């Protein structure tokens, strides 16, 4: 799993005052994670075969993810998720097999993260809670202190539980759909469709998270003390 897949985790604020910067980063993200692998595979595959073509094409996304982690130089819940995605992506190249099973092993990253969300919810420790706290810590000490002051409230914990379940279930469903498409589409076509499916899923999840959080916040403000 590459950087855009990981950075698509639930939003809890950011530098909203620089939309142009976010659009530029998103465009570069798409170029590295979709455009570059597609072009590299088309260049390498005719001479080296499907498997070698996929291995070489996967280098830009992995290097991009690793570079983002090194630039941030932070060790928190979100960074650990990014590292886990990089490690799982590298492990996907081990074991041999056909090109389609190589693509399937890469999609296992999505399944692993989805299951991690669901398991954390089953244990009563929703994973989105530490991820939200990490995002608040990135914003400012004031936001982090405000979040820590209410993190044990029942309403907030219930919200985190619902968000964790929705993200986990959706990521598992995205893996199932992606796994089916791997065996239905030509290998090169999936280099476009697969990442597009991931971007679309994470975009919808992020939008749902934003709307859900705003509605719940409005409901809490309207409720009696």
C-alpha cells in the first residue's frame, strides 16, 4: 500500500488555507502512484515479462511512501500505519507466483488494514481514536489538549467506534472487489483501475467521515447540557 492509500485515513483537520498546495500534492500523488507504474509497466513488460514489469512499476509508489515518512520524521499512530503499508508492499514481492497473484498480494495490504480496524473495534479499542489523536498532535498542542479533555466521553468514543467499523468494513469490501477485478481485467488495465478504486473508496470514506462528524457535532451542540 502506497502513501495515498495510507494518507487517506480519516481527516481531522489540516492546512485548509492552502487548497492549491493540497491539489498540487494530490496531482503529484496520482502521477507517482498511477501514471508512473502504468508507463513503467508498458515499457518493461515487453522485454522482461509481466512479473518483472510489475516489480519495477511498483518502485515509484514504494519510494514515494518511504520518502514521505522520512520527511515527516514523526513516530505516531499514523506514521506506523504508513510504515506497515510500506512493509506489506515489500513483502508482497516475496514468494513468486504469477503476475495476477502478485497484484493480489499487494491488495492484501488493504485487507490487513481493514481487518485491523475491525479487530480493534471488536476489542473495544477503536483504531481511529489514536489516529485522530495523532492528527490533532500534528495540528497544535492546543488542539491536542482539547481532544484529550474529551476523549473519554461516551459520545466521542461511540463516534470513534462507528467510524472504525465503517472504515474497516469498507476497506474489506474494497479488497474483495479489487481481488475480483484482478482476475477479470487485463494486467495493465488494473494498474489504472486498482488505484482508482482505492482513491475513490478513500475519497468517499473521507467525505462520509467529515459529514458524520459535523452532523454529530451539531447534534451535540443542540442537545441539553
